[in-house]
């Protein structure tokens, strides 16, 4: 016996379960629906994962700059000074 794992869009899960249940006892021994534990804790897990993978790829291929700690500190200091100047006059 072999186990097959399917990833099914939410709107079609019930349809797929019905199809599989109709084959139960003929070609399929059992049908079981398992919830993805990642989605139980974070409903946006896979969207966040995809975005992180895109960010890592952009840093790796050079389309996104990765700041060193000292560069970051310099940029943030400059940003904070600009903010202080802008709002100090109000």
C-alpha cells in the first residue's frame, strides 16, 4: 500500500473527499483529512514563507541591498535626524 498526499484548494476539498470516498473499498483503503499544523498557528504561513523566499532571492541576486549593521545604524541615524528636523519646527 502507498500513501499519497494532496494539497487541495479550500473550495475543492469537499469535492475531492467525496470522489475519494466513492473509491474507498475499491482502489482506496482509507480516506483521511489532515489539517496543516503550520496554518493552525499562522493562517498566513505560506504567504509569509513565499515572501521571505523572494526577499532572500533578491538579496542573493543583488536586486535588494542588504545593509551591514554600521550602514543600517548610519541610515537610521540620518532618518531620525530628518524626522526630528521636520517635526521640531511644528
